[in-house]
C-alpha cells in the first residue's frame, strides 16, 4: 500500500499540488485521472521520488520516501516497476535483451537464471515467440507487452504506469488493461496508473483518484463513478462519449424509464 499524506508542491509560487492525501491499495489497479495540466504527472513524480514535495509524507508500506537518503531511495526503487508512455524499449536490443536489461543491472543471479526469469516474464505476457525480434519488427501492442515484461522482471511490489494505452487502438488497449490488472492481482502489486482513458476507468478502475487543479476532488471505484453526484467529476466524465452514455442510461433507469 502507498499512502500519500498532505502533499503540497509549488513551482515559482504557483501551487500545483494542494494538500493531496490518498491511499493506493495493494493488489489493486489505482488510477489517477484528471484533465491535462491538473497535476497527475507531478503527483506521480513525487510518489516515485523524482520530485520532492514541499510538504507531506509518502509512505510505502509505512516507509516514508520523503525522509529517505539516496541509498535508501535506491533500495526502494528496486521494488518499483515502471511502464513508460510509448514503451521506451531499446531499439538496438531484442525483446529478450530488453527484458533482461533490469536483471543485468540489478540481479546477482547467473546469466542462465536471468535469461530464465526474462523468458518467464515474456511467457506471462504471451510474447515468448518474439524473444529474438527487435522493437521495430513488432506491433505497438507487442511493444507494450514487452515493456510490461521488463517492468515486472525484478518482481516489483509497486508498479507505475504512465498512460499505458497511448497510441494503441481500443481493442489492444483493453487487452493491455486486462494484462496490467491480472498481473496486479496475481503478484499482489500496488499498481498506480496515470490515464486519460475512460475505457480504462470503466474496465479496471478499482480505486480512482480524480485530481482537479491540484486538489483531490474525488476518490472511489468505477461503479461509484457512474452514480457520483460530484459536479467536477461529472463534468470531466461527461466530456467522454462513452461515459456520458453510461451515465445517461443510469439516470434513465433511476427515472424508471
Ligand atoms: N518542472 C516544472 N516546473 C514548473 N511547472 C511545472 C513543472 N512540471 C509541471 N509543471 C506544471 O504543473 C501543472 C501540472 O502538470 P502535470 O504535468 O502534472 O499535468 P498532468 O495532469 O499530468 O497533464 P497531462 O495529462 O497533460 O500530462 C502544469 O501547469 C505544468 O505546467
């Protein structure tokens, strides 16, 4: 579990995160949603220690990241997996070499065992057959799966995903969402996902944190999103075609229509 307590962050006198507190639950897909510029990325950067908050605490299963020294932070980072926007695979490495990269950096196991672990992760994401291919030879969805395999190679307790569906078609996005959700449950990871994608909210929104202008405006589940009376949340959601239809259907049901 990650607990964010009273996080505030300003840039040159402008408050970008204002007293945010939230809990990101273990074994669940925790989504951060909000309009562009609302502060989602700054919040994630604070959570993973790439930025230091002006005040507040960030507790990783009770361990406060904001009071860690460099060595402690490096140790904690080993427990984090990262899935970057656009996959960020190394073009000059095969799929297998990409997945082995964090193992080569941090694992003391033999080459054979590192290779075995990487192949296990590739099999988990259904990509074993692509082990010898280069990123330029595979589809966007396959690249994303390779990036997921790389993110889980070191068996992280915490998984951070930045816009995991960017650049993917809706069907592939759904498969990637399901894969992230399944590995989160299976490995009991605390997964934090920064997303714009309303399909993801509907599909895997087990714990949703809605940020508006640097303030946590609302927190709840995908089912609660549909029935919420929070005006800011509804305005945000009604901007999405999909959600508007779901909410309208819900409202008609309430009217007995
Ligand atoms: N290093 C920085 N220095 C100054 N201002 C910053 C910095 N990083 C972010 N900001 C500002 O903080 C605000 C929140 O930005 P942030 O990137 O967190 O938004 P976001 O919700 O992630 O948007 P998007 O969905 O478009 O990525 C923006 O107004 C941005 O300009």
